[in-house]
């Protein structure tokens, strides 16, 4: 009867690495999941400065000025509230609600009742998203 010879396997890189503690692994996962807030802050400052330039230097009756203003306001609010709440969905909902109210104000129908209805709509959507 012949004996079967065991094949020699080279050790993998994982077996050669020293064992890491649970705390060390958690720290590495935390580093991977952390967002780079410095770039967000630079973008937020740039967007708010752009809004200021649009308000100060561009004539409101020129073509596309209102649309440019609303887009810049939406983006500035989106990044500001997304960073503040650390939640993109909440930042989007608040930015959408405030921009919608500004659009209503532009058309002359922005009053306290419409503002409260928009706030109620945003809260309702947020609560629905939390439940599901």
C-alpha cells in the first residue's frame, strides 16, 4: 500500500501578518468609513461665496440669473445640511423644502401657510423614510 504524500503549501500573507487586536480592526474600519469633511467644507464655502457673488454682482432681470441663484442656493443648502446632519437624505429634504419655498416666494405665493405645509411635507417624508 502506497502512502499519500502531503503537498507542501506556502503560507498565505494573512498567516504571516501579525494578529491584530479587535480595537485595531475597528479603528481601520472607522478610518475607511470616515468621510473627508475638509473637502466638503471647501465646497460649502465656495458655494456660499458663489451665492454671494450672484446676489451682489448679477442683475436679477438678466437671463438665467434666477435659475442660477436657485441652483446655487439648492447646492449650498444641500451640502451644508448634509454635512451638518451627516445624512444626505435629510440634507436633500431640507434643501428641497427651502428651495421650493424660495420658488413660491418668487412667484408671489410664498406665505407662512405654504411654508408650514412644506415643513409638514418634509417631516412626513422623513418619518416615512425612517419607518421603511
